[in-house]
């Protein structure tokens, strides 16, 4: 298969060559070179596609990394809120306990006062 050029000589001589190359051998060599060029072209296209895919994946990875950092920030904020709520709960329980104790003390004082009033009457 030729590319529009036909070689009419049976043997091709090139300067500096000591051997002779037949037309069939030259055409076979030309076909191998054309196939090699096509393979190189395909490999370059495949490499460009792979590089584009790597670039896209890197962008996705960066976006996911940002999302992970945001999620970690939210998780830390939730943990802080939980600790604050537990602290407030403990403070409220302590306050309720203190108020119950104070109520008991007041109740005992009122009972003593009532007893003293009963004794006076």
C-alpha cells in the first residue's frame, strides 16, 4: 500500500548504502513506519486522556479533602456543644440539689418555729 507515490524501479539505491532494498521491502518498511506513527499518535492521545483524568481526580480529591475538613470541623463543634450541654446539665443538677437542700433546711426551720408557737399557745 503506497501513499500516492509509486516507485517504478525494482530496487532503490540510496547514497552511502552498500546493500540494495527492493520495492516490496521498502513498502513493507513504509507500512511499519506508518503503523508505528499511528501507535505513537494513539499512545499520545491515551496519555493526554489519562493526564486529564488524573487532573480531574486530583480536583475531586481536593474537594473531598475540603469536605472531610468541614465535616471534622462540624464534628468538633458538635462535640464541643455536647460537652457544654453536659456541663450545663451538671450545673443545673447541682443547683437543683442545692435548692432541695435549702428547701429542706427552710422546712426544718419552719417546723421548729411552728413547734415553738405551739408551745407558746
